[in-house]
C-alpha cells in the first residue's frame, strides 16, 4: 500500500484523516489490544508510532503488536534515528523547518536515510513546524528549536510554503505533546490557504469540538495522542473520529 496515496484518498473521501499517536513508553502493551479494537470500531484511519526517549518501550515489538491487531497503516513518528522498523508501513521524514538547528533540518536525515532505504520504508517528507503552546514542550526541548510565536500566523504560512516548494509532501503544525494550548485556528487557516499539500495539526487537542475546528480551519489530518493515554478517555475516540470526518454521516 502506498501510504501517501492512502492518506490523500482518505482526505478526499472523508474530508480529513484521523490518526492516533501511540507512544510505546506510555501505552501499556497489556492494554493495547483493547485500545486498538476501540479505534477500529471508531473508524480511525491509522496510527503514528513513536516517542521522544523510548526509555522502557520495545519499539520493534510494539509495532509488531500493532500490526498483528490491525490492518490500518502504522506510520513511524520518529523521536530519534533508532526508531526505524521494517514492520511499519511508512515513516514521517521530519525536518524541523521552524527552527534553525541543522541537526534537525538535515543532519539526522543523512544518518537515517540509509536505514530507511534498507528497511524499505516509505518516507513521507514532512515540514515539521513547532508552534508556541503556552509552555516548553518535549519536541521543543529535544530539537533545540524555538517554536513560532502563536500570534505570528504569517511566519508559519511562509515557512510551510517554503517546505512545499522544497518538495515536502506534508506540513505538520505541532503544539507538542500535552500542550496547554492548541495550534491557533488562525494559523491553521493561514497555512492551509497558501499550501496545496495536506496540513497536519496535533498537540493539545482534547475535545471533538477542537478537532473539528482545526478541520474547518483547513487541517487535512488530525493527530491526538496524549489525551488517550488516559484510559478514562477511550470511550471518546468515536466522537473525535466523527468530528474529523466531516464528509461522513454520523451514525448512532
């Protein structure tokens, strides 16, 4: 399966795609089967798999388990160059274009490219834009990059457009895991209005209403992760999915 085409087709059919981030460090594998089943029943479109540190998680084993439990795409969301596995369907080939740290613009990519080719992974080149979210985030700290100020949508738009002109297939507006504030709707609108490639929005999205606002503002892929690390929130997956899939009639 060509994952990029799958995402484009899903966006065309449903209005937007909904992906859930699975962090092997934070989601107990003993509960994974129950959670995965719930996401399939809720019409989720796929999974991002990855974490910033991987202190406790078995990355390879975790992806294997996800693929055993679901036929939905598992896309690596790498926090480091060692997070590469042939068991996944694709990998977000992230370049932190909002910052000026050369290691995260091209340096790590030179080291990881041979591994990705060896594993026969589909690379999804992605302009990764960190956005100020009210407090320092893990992504900001680990990348050593300053986020774009939340009140500067024009900077985000120009940065995203530059990413597209450099040949990237996706733009990812990231508030960060557990962000206090989401990416502003005005910024999503500004970026989506100048870009012809899909805009991903993630970080701090804690309600279906907020997810729908991002889609209505022009986001084509919505990502949630931290919110569903709390098992008490699992029953809301379907509501999030329905909110994102604006072209799909809601069934009860």
